[in-house]
């Protein structure tokens, strides 16, 4: 594909169709293994149509990543019992965070955006907005509600959201980044997330 990561994305009648096909290919083959021919074929469009929407594979991947992050965030919220005690909600949220960063797709998003962000700064910004900033926003909303209900006492909601997010990635993110994932068992995830919840509640319990 042409090298135009900063080009504007044109939306049209087959935009969602292209996005759905690209998602299937990226999820199956990863970024490097995904070819323009395969994406066009899976989307049921011509290569010319694909190019008209996305001038480069990086932008297409990032658009898929953004929609996937939003989808998973919405599904995560829908699956959590928001009437449960704060500790249980945080535990569920923490496991959702870990599930995403350890998934093949989550790792692909992270690696390509880090690798290409210097060459294509827009990719780095988009990754931040669709990943860390999205998590911060959703956690901040929950913490604000919990504080209003008297369950938590938080002066800086965004800082608290960032702290919990990072606590849930202790050790696990390093293993993912350096491809040393053998130790990421269910027990290891429980240890990290339960520790994150306990640490967070020790600081912010009302």
C-alpha cells in the first residue's frame, strides 16, 4: 500500500464492509502476514476500493484496532455486574485488561504502534487514544460514581485510573513485551489482579 499514514480516511458505503474483512484477516494472520489481496478478497471489494478508503496498511490496521478496542471495552462493561461490591468490579475490570494485553491481537496492536510511531506519529496518538486513554476514561467514570456513592474517596480520578491500570499490568506487560509469556498462567493473573485491587482499595477506600 502507499505510504500515507497521515492521510485522511474516507468513509463511504463499503467502509464497514472493508473494516470487517480487515479485522478477520488481521486477527488470523497478524499485521505482517496480512496481505492487501487477502483483505480485499475477504471484504468483497476491489483493491482500488480498498485503497480509496485506506491509503496504507498501517492506517487500516489502526482503524481496526480502534474499533476492536471500543468493542471489547463495551463488551467488558456489559459483562460486569455494576451493582456488585467495588472490589469485585475492579477484579473483573482488571482481568479484562490483562485478557486484552495478553491476546494475540492486543500484542499486535502494541508492537506495530510502538514500532511505527516514530515514522508515523499519528499511529502512536491513535493507539494512545484507543488504548490507554480509553481505559482511563472508562475507569474514571466508574470511580466518579463509586466516589459519589461513598465507596471510594478519590481526589484525582484520572491519576487513580492510571494507577489501577498500571497495577494490573505489573510483571505481565514486561513478559508480553519481551516474549517471555510462559509464566502468564491463570494463577499469575489472579495474583497480579488481586494484588492490584488490594493495593488500590488500601489507598482509596472511603
